[in-house]
């Protein structure tokens, strides 16, 4: 699975951005680090657009890349559900990309 890292490092704030990225670090794993950042963004989104935007700015994260990762996750859930690998409830989404209950 290929995707861009959601982290970015502005030239004038590279050290600060690296420090923030390391704060998300999990067991020397880029994938788990990305997951931790993604989960934080998802939690911020539930609080509102302003909180999600602030979370991205404070943590040097690309909202566009996080949105792309979210869309990929939804596609994988739908595909896995369609072949019977996971229950249907995990594959159903609304047209806004949120899970139905």
C-alpha cells in the first residue's frame, strides 16, 4: 500500500516539525506513527472543522493527505465487506464517507 506521508516540514520550522512527528512515534514504525496521527485527526474532526484544522496546523499534517488516507480506508472496508471478509456493517458508508450504524 503506497501513500504520501501526512507529515510535512516547512523549511523554516523543520526542527519543530520533526519534534512533533517524533511525538507521534510508535515503536519505530512509520505506519503506526501515521495511524496515531490519523486517529488524532479523526478525533479532532468529531469536535468540528476548526478543531481538525488546528490539529493539522499544530502537528504539521496535510489535511489533503489525511482525507486521501480516509478515502482509501473506506474503499478497503467496502472491498473487504463485498468479498465477505468482514461483516457488512464495516463496509457500508454514507455518501459523506461516515459509517452507518
